[in-house]
């Protein structure tokens, strides 16, 4: 059972579109049109992948008026990104 949850976790992260959205949200919370503009992706692609990120707890969403604002999960995802950056710098990881 744990292996399956790990698979879902890492599959969520290893998708290039979702990773780009996560990195876009690393700077600050954003609504869909801002994410689309910064990532240069189609609206349907961004929306579909945001649903996955919300469902799996990587991103939270808050309704503000007519807009939905997406934010990274500060408890788990932000520390993971920080630790990943530290790891990649320490081991000088480049594209294999």
C-alpha cells in the first residue's frame, strides 16, 4: 500500500507540466490566467493538471471573488522544493 502512495506522489512530481506549475507557484500564489501566462501553456492543460495537484495535496485553492487562487502546500511541498534544491546543488546534478 505504501509503495502505491509513493508511486502516486512521485508520478505527480515527475510530470513536466505539473512540475512547471509547481515551480511557477513557488514564487507566489496565482490564479489560472497568471499560471497560463508564466508557463506559456494552454488553459485546459493547466486546469487539468491543477486538478491533479489539488487532489494530491500539492496545491491548495481558495475562491477569491470570481477567481480561484492556487498556492503551494506550505507544510509539505515548500520544504520538499527547498530540500530538492539543496540536494541538486550539493551533488551538482545535471541532465543525465
